[in-house]
C-alpha cells in the first residue's frame, strides 16, 4: 500500500505529465519503430538525421546514438561487432573483457559486462553458447534488435569494473544537473547531484540513496562541454549519459523519457520544469 501511494505521488506534477506525453507522442505512432531503427552513420548530414518528425527517436537506437556522438566529436567505446544473429560472432577474436548490449532497451536490461567469463551485472558466468542462446531469446520479443559488442571501458585508475554513471539532465545546450551514480549493479548503487562547477546540489531524484564525497574526475569539464554540445544538437530535453575512463570522457547513451517521469523529488520537478520552460519553451 505504501509503495502504491509513493508511486502515485511520484507520478503527479507537470514534469511527469510532460515526460509521459512525450513517450506517447514518440512511440504511439505506427512508424515509430521504423524511425528508431533507421540505420544512420556519422557521415550522414545533419539534415538527414533531422528529416522526420520527432527525429530524436533515431537516437533511442544505441548504434545510431553512437554515430551521432561521433558526428559531434565525442569518444565512444570501440565497436568489435554488430549484428542480429550472434552465431556469426567469433568469440575467440574478442578480448577477455567486453560488453554486449542490445540496440534497443532501457534500465541496462539484457546487458553483459563480461570480465573473464563473468557477467558483472548479474554475477553469473556464461559460455559463448549460453550468451548466444540468451540473445536469441531476446530477439524473439523484438526481431529488429541488433547486438553491439563493444570495448569494456577501463575506469580512470585503469581497472575493469562497473563504471560510475554521469547522467546529465539537459535542455537545448543547458545542463540542470549531473547525477553521479556509484553503481553496484544495474539497479543498485549510491548517488549524488552536482552542478556544472561540481557544487553539490539537493537531491533531484530518489531512486538511489544519497552518498556524497565523490571525487571530481579529471575529465568532468570535458563531459560538461560534450553534453552541452550534444544537447544543443538534440534540441529538446534529454538525459545524456557519460563515463569517466582512463582515456577521458566517453559517451554512453541518450534517454528521452528518464524513469517515465517517476522518482523525481519535489525540488527536482520544480528545477527541471523551470529549465524546460526557459530553454525549451513550447517543445515536447
């Protein structure tokens, strides 16, 4: 009962309403999946990226998002392989540590963070055959899904571990906050909020318990600059994720409807709506 009341309260307010409205506008269209899965490359002109209504849907495809980030001068993880049928992947050619993620999805679902055969996201070991079987089952739910096999990014100290997230809430080139998450698993960890000058902010979201004391990464200013540039190109509200690595700031993904609008604090709702109205007035 308490959880239902909390969920109801989370869903109230102008920010959740706008995010739900965007989700409906983006994905109720019968052509939405065609738009999202339209193959794009970093060599495509910006006019080709923006040639349809709600063109940002293309960037909910994680391969397209990579290419858009490259187009805008961002680093992305090295790509080892991309395709639908994992039977065609030569696992013997991969390094010991690698990442597999689907081109479409959210909440880190169906992601393998592989370190010496162990998936750090679920603590289980997998053989190549088991990974292939799992990915085949994922494709049964959505045949359009492709899989990206990418570099396992090393942390700033050069170790292979689950990286911290730097999630920027962006509005047409302006950043409201950066949510830093010290992640323990796909859905567990600790977080804190900072502005672009690394000043601590009040909590904007309640999903992860607060824990401050994070050290500002050397590439934080680089992340801020790149998030601003990507956000300006994206044109409307979006969350943009980055990683701090031993080779600097690396782009993660775009999230147009974070949490479907749930989990934001009263302060977070008020702040983000003020940014939305100031920097994206009248935009979805």
